C-alpha cells in the first residue's frame, strides 16, 4: 500500500508542475522584460548625452553618428529581440487556484469512487496465511470488501466448519446460496452447518434443504452423510444404512472418508441387528467423551494442553476443556476426544483408541490427524468461548504435540 501512495504522490507532483508551468514561465518572461526596459532606458540616456555634447560642440556630426551606432549595437547585444512575444497569457490566478484544488479534489474523488480497501486486500492476499485464524480474518475482510464474491463466502463457510464454528458457517453458506442460486452442493453444506449449530437437532428447515438438494442430485454427498448421521442418532438404523450406502457408492475407495462411511454402515447394521433381537444398544453415543485409561498396547497420541497466561483471569477452574482429534482430510465430526477442566491445566496425556467416539472407527486407523482444544463455560462443546490453533499430526510420528488455548472463538 505504501508503494501505491508513493506513485500517487509522484503523479500528483507531475500534474502540479504542468499546471504551475505558466506561472514559472511568466516569472521568467517578466524578468527578461524588466531587463530589456532597463537597457532601453540606458540607451536613451546615452543618446541624450551624445546629442547634448554635439550641441555644445564637443562632438562633431560624424562622432555623434558613430556614438549612436555603437550604443545601438550594445543595446542589441543586451536585448533578446529575436524571440516572439507571447500573444496570450493565462495569468497567475487560474493556474495557482487549479494547482491548489487539484490534490484536494483528487483525494476526495478517490476516497469516494476509489478502491483503496480493495488494493490493501489484494496486497494482503498475496501472502499465505500462517494460521487458521489469519485465514478466517482475511476471508472475512474479503466478504466485507467484496460481498458479491461467491468463492469467498463458500471458503469462509468451509473454514468455519473446520474450526467448529457452525453458526458462522451457516450464515456464510446462506450468503453463498443467495449469490449462486439454490445449488445442491451449497444446500447440503448449509443444512450440515445448521444441524451442528442446533446441537445435532433436526428440524423442518434442515429437512427442507436436504430434500431440495437430493431432489436436484440424489447422490449429493454432504446431504447423504447428514441424513445418515441424523437417522443413526434417531436410531433409524436402516435409513442410516441406506443413506451411507448410497454415499459410499460415489466415493473412491482410496478416499479417507470411504473407510469412515463403511465403519458407520457396519455399526448401523450391528445396532439394527441388536435392536431386532430385542437387545439394548450399549454403544458409546457420539457426544460422550471417554476418560478411561488405555491399555498398554493401544496406539498413543501424546498431547500437551496449556492455558495462555492472558486467559488465566478470564476462565474458571471448573470450565470444561475439550480436546478433539479428527481426520485432517475427512468429515468435520471428531474421531476421538478427551474432556478435562481448566483446573487440570497444564495437562499431558495420551489419546488412544479408547478415546474414539465410535468403537469401530479407531483413532489409529487415520494417518493424518488434526488436534484442537477448546474451553466451554457451560459444558457445551459446540459453544466454546476459547480455542487453540489446530495442529496437524502425522500418526507415524511419536512426538508430543502441544495445544495452547490462547484465542477467543
């Protein structure tokens, strides 16, 4: 942005020089005219002296003629009589007033019709964001400056979902739908964000969005996944199997999400068989958090969680701390979780397969994992007030991974 203003000032200086040139040239011409007038006055005075000397008899007629010729030569040498005079003059007032008004009017017009905010945004987007929070800040600035940008609203919604901020994501996807029309993919993303924002509660609005998306595209992935999740949590296991099976048919078996969907189908089938036999299902619900110690031979992901010094006076020792692990390239639902309190921090522990939220989808089955910690004063993981940056983890590494809760959600 500094470079932009430097170039603007240079252009302004050039424009001012063009406007002030008549004044500068006029000053030079006036100086030359004054010098010429002085030379003529001296010439006339010298001629008068010669004529007076001739009248007194001091000079002959020939000497008088010779003196006049010499004085004329000196006048020609000292006076520029060959340059034609300017026939038209602008004066000094008009160029001077114009020069003074130019920067004022120019700046006023630029700030009214210009795009300094877009220039600043373009310069900021030239650098890659270092954190998810910085990426969100840039996307938020983009939609503020360019509210008609469909891509910005869409990626802002996706980033909000990755950061477990479904309420903001729902608003972003709603704006994307307004700009692009009611496309199946956008409707599915919007419905998913609304579902998680309402604490996994299904409603008529979500049902309407899903029905509309699937009417356009019966294989729309986000809508099918969402229908399966809602059906499973409502113990409609056959509906969950049907939705997830259709979703799996459209996925590449090498896709990280494919194995997660297959595991969900298997779990739904087992639950359906158990319920058909009149047995009570005893599987762990998706919202529960395991705190049981792991067996010695379990896969272990070493995690350290700490609280920023700046937040010490802003949280209570009884506030709930959540640590989530999810597939980096998979769905936003966590694979595993730990629940602590602020009073336990700083804490160091191992996340294992015993912390998996679904028994048939183990933490150890995912190669690339994303860790994130948050604090909720009311115990609702979806309404956390403070969060850490997300940390990408390669499951093959045995190092300890630190999560510092230091920013507002």
